[in-house]
C-alpha cells in the first residue's frame, strides 16, 4: 500500500475514531438547547431465547445524551411502548409520543433523525423514506435485505445529503483501528487468508400453524415490502431472522460484524468469486436459513472465510488474519499477534465491538457538524456498510443456488447467472416498494 494511503487511513480511522472532537463537545456544552430530535423506529423483541431488540438496546445510549431528545417511539406492536417509556424515564425528562406507522413520524418536520431497528426487510425502505423526508438515519445491521436495496440506500444518502450510519459498532473502536493500521503497515507481510466464525446454541423453534395476529399488532404494516401471507409466530418477533422473506440468516445477523472488521483491516472492496456450503443439519423446525454454513470469498489478493454453527455451545466468535510474519487474533478480549512478530500495541478494550455510547455519539456529532450539502461522514458510513452487507448477500446467494458465484463489482451483478441475479433484489408489495430511482 502506498504511504499516502496509510496516512489517510491514520487520519480517518484513528483520529476520528479514537475521540470526538473538542470543538463538537464545546458546541454541545455551549448550546444545551440545541438538541437533535430523534425517533426510534422498532423497539424490540421479547421472544424467549433472543437477546432482545436493538431498538431497546439503543434507547439507553441515545436517551443518555443531554443534546438528544427522543420524541417518538414507533413500533407495530403497541405492547412494547410501556417498556420503551420506562427506559426513557431514566435518561430524559419526558415521555415520547408513540406511533405505529413510521410514515406519520417522517411527516413531522421537527424530527431531525431516526433510528431504524426494524427487521431486515424494512431497513432499506425506512432509510430511503427518511432521507427523502430530510432525516438523518442510524440503521441497524445488516444494511439491507438484498444487495440492490443497499445501493439505493447509498444513493439516497448522497442525493439528500444525509448522515447515514450503520450499526456496526466496531467501526468506532480505536483499538480495532490500531489493529488495522498494524496490518496495513505491512508488519504481518502478505496476508493471503483470513477467517471468522461464530458458534452458539440457538433454540429449536419447532413448527407452528398460522394464526391471528396478537392484539395491538399492525401486521400489515409489519409485512411492509414482504409478500402477503398469514401471520405465524415463527415468522414474527426475532424469529423472522431465519426466514428468507424477512431476514438474512446468521450470516446477515452476526456475520456482518466479523466480515466488516476483516474488510476494514485488510482494506478490501468486493470479492470476485464466492462459494458456500452448509444446510439445516441440526434443527428440524420451521427455520429456512442454514444452521451450519461456510462461505469463502475470493478477493484479488486474499481469501476470507466465514463459518457459523448455531447449535454449538461454548465456541463463541472471533476472527484470525493469517500473515506471512505473524497471525492477528481477534476475540472478546481484544486482539493480539501470535506466531511471529510481537505486536507493538496489544490492543485495549474490546476490539470485537463498542457497546457503550461511542458509535451512537459519533452519529450525533456528525449530524451537528453537517450543514446543507456539507455532510460529515460517520465512522460506519452507509457506503462501507453496504459493501460489508454485500458480502452477506453474496454468501447467501452462493448457498441458495448451490454453486460458485462470480461477481462484477462495477455493475454489482453476478456474471452469467440469471438465477443468482434474481436474488439480488425482490418483488415488492404495494405501497411498500423500494424505488428503482431514489
């Protein structure tokens, strides 16, 4: 890598990530009434065996900021509103308004930004609508339900000059930024292969018949862009992750984090060839996505492998970059280099993610330091988020087609493969159509 690239990386990844600017903090302190008005779209799940929804997890950091006012809680399930208000009571002085239809929230000109913590199949449309309405967006991972949607999200952010941050918290980790600089400096030599994985026991969800939606649920609005079909508890709260109409499987659920870290560390853009193998080898239930999967991505100078085993207890998650002169290991404790050179910086904190307020704070600071067409890009800008999510979609397509996929990054199409290209997008249910032109 040329020296100028390393200097640019240091400036954008370490200085920006390591700390928030003193000017930004001073501005917030000098203008305590200059608040960012925020709406939370999607509060979260209480399904046994789930970790809860990201919306409720994000309520705490955002409501703790003195220069943020959470004006709305929006969810299709009104039973979640009391819990959301309870969380808000610890972080801000007043209750938020509640709303089931996100379109009503976007019509409110007083709202500056929205947090999109819906199921995957709503991420793109909610983000695009918000940008068109002049709102900044913090959208949870993965960026989109399919690859074409992700590109539309990038186009909307740029056209309407909005800050759009993906919820890949590792992009705000100063420790991980130093790990990336170590690799990019050439100290590991050539890095021809990297590997990431997760293993953990998820529950068997069994089989369920369709039924009536629970009271207080706007099921039609929950379906949104997805095909019309009857309500089923196994296709609803949290369990939607494992259904192709709404989710992206474990690859999109957790693989996005690991693949984003490796793409950042290794300075990767798009793969040229993708292969995947796996299946439902453990669970006999309604889940459609694989409980066991290995996906390998070939890049011009290296390969990257992802694997998940959602039935394997105690194996945790992590990643390894195999270098010519040493091996970089990332785990829950941070990162270190072994089997070769000694790391000049063994890392500090949790390199795997940032679960405090740093990532959310970066989003707010970017909003407050943007004006007109001058937009301050966040640590996990939607362009980078789309490129990492793209890996998840391509891995799933390789699995679903059962063959190697050759990818053209310029056109974002699969080469000579009409079946694979059909999986790059979907048909939409009116009036919830992701537009071809934003």
